[in-house]
């Protein structure tokens, strides 16, 4: 009798597991947006980012694409982040640039660092500049990342792409790139605000290390 009860319990458990896996698989395939939110609620951010990208591929939703890029960039999954930014910004040759610009204007940054005034476009470009710098294998690649950050910076504020890349270079203690970047920044003749001066000192300190 006990054997029958145990066998029945095991069969029931096995069926439950199989059904759970099946439901998980079906949901992942048919409703990646639901899985995106579910995995995010569990703290599984990288997986949530992958589901966000799947949802973008399914629906063309730029918010999901940007979310997938942001997560990959913040997790330092640089190759994945770079690939997703290429699609988001239209660097893949697609005619998305106008759609991207309109999307950024309509979107607001959540959880802004205290005291940092930025906009969503600056936020994305700052992340992208960091990604481009981290994947660069040569000084030419790092210089190109510097050029990108500067090209995307209208005013040197704490939330600007140029400031974001400054923090990347300083954190990496990359004196050679800091020297090159200093020259490029000074050529732009940004307003020498308190923020600008502070970030210049960060770079100068890194050059001298």
C-alpha cells in the first residue's frame, strides 16, 4: 500500500514538473514580455534583458529594446550591449534614427542619480560610450569611443555622455586614454563650469598616476 502511495506521489510530482516546464516554455515563446517582468521581479536582470530583446524582436517595441541594452550595459555584458545599441541607434544601416530620437524625447529617465540632471538620450549615449570604450582593443578604438562621447555631448554636464566616459576612463586608471581624451575635450571649448572643471581634474589626476 505504501509503495502504491509513494509511486502515485512520484508520478504526480513528475507530471507537475513537466507541466510547469511546458508552461514556462510556452510563456517564454508566446509572451516574452510577461517573462521579462517575471524574471525582473525575481532579480534575474540579465535574463530579463534577454526576454526584453525577444519581446522587441516579436513586437518591435523600442522600450523593450532600450531596456535590453541598458541591462546588458550595466551588467558589463559589453558585446551583447554593443550589438543591441547598434540596432537601437540604427548603426546597422536601418532607417531607425528618427524613430529613436522621437522615442528618447518621449521617454523619461527613472531613478536618476541624486543631483544629476540628464535626459534619456544622454543616458543611453553615456552607457553606449562606456560600452564602446570597454570593448576597444586598441588605442584607436578607445579614441573612437572618446570621439563618440564628445559628438553626443552638447554641454558638459554631470549627466552628459562625455562625463560618463570620463568616469569609465578614471575608474580604469587608463592614463594614456585620459591624456588623449583631455585633448579632445579641450578642443571643444565647453563652458568651463564647476562640473566641467571637476571632471577635467579627474582626468588630469589619472594622467599623472
